[in-house]
């Protein structure tokens, strides 16, 4: 199973990212060659100066008395000049090597990667890595690189044999300059060959990295539990949340003005307070057993229960608890509330008559699913 994003992030925190040594080597080599070509003239001039100084110092020392301190001083000065001269090449190689290293996996600063790992000191594990499939693959890559670079170098020498032979004719200074140009061209071609090898190694290292981080089904399941929680616990939490919401809803039934029923399948409790509400609200709703409990509570607390199948179905489908009724049902709900208020205020004589409640077309679910298709009256 492919590694999850969390597993990749954990591996990155531990300093385990895809790296291509061939890519960093190719970039560093190319940078060193380019810097050497640019600064080559200055380096050669300084090298001639070191040689002249060294010979002069040696001749002076030989003509007089041997002075070890003077020899060490001359050697230190020559080494200092040499390091200063080649410092641009070394700096270019170091910076390019770092850039090439982070080019594939990115920059990672991980303290875990700097910590000691004593398992690497095990000889058995070391031999296991050497003779593992990954070790054999690295050996094959090394042999392939030797063959490729050796073949490219051999072709360069073979095709440039005339240039090599021509170096014996000119003066030494001219021959050295021509030799430097030939070697620079060869170095650039070999650096390009390293890039070809790196182009093949980069996808291989990326694939190996993801392969090593693959997850079993049990690991994926365990990670899912850690990140999202145990499904059984989550289900229990959702059930408790539903129970609490239902309990709060049932506590609001006694405060309702009317309960509209279907008559038995649905029940919707409505409340309207013109001082605090801009429109009637649904304080409770339910189907089947929940609807029966709403009707029972309404009867116990003297809340009017009104049978209006179409309106009950429309409210149950399109209205949510603790929200205002839809605008399209205002007229029908207002008719129901007006009737309820008339019944409350009625003192003597026959009770007021409830006129048929009209529900807009398309709001009754049975308009979309008739009884013959599984709807319920």
C-alpha cells in the first residue's frame, strides 16, 4: 500500500528523504569544472609563482646553511597561496553539492538524523546491507558508472588523438594552454555524462524511498485510528451526540405552540414568539418512534396536536430543528398558528373550523415520490 502523507511527513521529520548522490555529484563536478575554467588562468599564474618562489628558496637555502624553520615557513606560505587560489573552485563545488543534495528531497533539518544509531554498528546488519538487493543494485550502478564514464573518456581520447599529438610541436607555454583547453572540454563532457547517470538515478531513488515507506493494511488501519480515532469510539460519540440533541429537542416540545402530524409517521413541533422571532421556528421533529414520543409529550403538556399530512411532510423534509420554517411555507404555517390561537381563545359555542391547509406544489415529498413508488401517507 502506498505511504500516506502522514508517514511521508514522519519520515521527513526523522531525516529520511529521497536523496541522489549521483545528482549531487554531477552538480558539484560541473560547478567545479566551470569554476576551474573561469579561474584557471589565475590559478596557473599563481602556480608558476609558487614554483619560482620554491626554487628560489631552495637554491638560497642550498647555497647557505640549511634552515628548517625557513623551509617550513616557505611551505606554509605556498600552501596558503594554493588554498586561496583554489578556494573559488572548492566553494563552488561545496555549494553546488549542497544544492544538488537538497534538489530531490528538499532541505531537511532534523535532530533525529544527527543522533547516534547504534544499530549501524552491527556487523551482521552491515553484511546484510552489503549483500541485500539494495546493496547489489548499488554495486551494479557503480559498475555502470565506471563503464559509462570510462567509455566516454576512451571515446574522447580516441577521437582527440590528433590534438594530443600536436602538443609536442609548439612551445611549452602554448602546449600547456592547449592541454588546459582539451582537459576542460573533456571535463565538461564527463560532467554531462554524470548528469545522464543522475537523470536515471533520481526516479530510481524516489521509487526506492516510497517503496521503503510502503504500509501494510494493519499499519494503515492503525494510522487511521491514531489520526481520526477508533471508528467504534467515533460511532459511540456520534450516537451520544444524537442522543443529547434528541433529548434537548424533546425538552423543547412542551414550549411549542402546535405539533403538526401526518398523522402517525411524522410530527413537527412549531413555536412562534413575535417579540423574539421574525418567523415561526421548528423546535422538534421526528418520524415513527420519535414522532410518537413528540405527540406523547405534546399531549402531556397540553400542546395542540393538529393533523395536516401535507404540511407535516413538507416541514419534516425542508425545515431543520432550531431554524425558521422556509418562506414558501409561511402562509400554511400562519394558517395553522392562527387556528391554534383561535382555539385557545375560544370560550363557548362550537370550536372554530379549520379550513384546508394549502401547501405549495413540489414541497410535499409525495409530489416527488407518489405512494405507488414507496411514499408514505
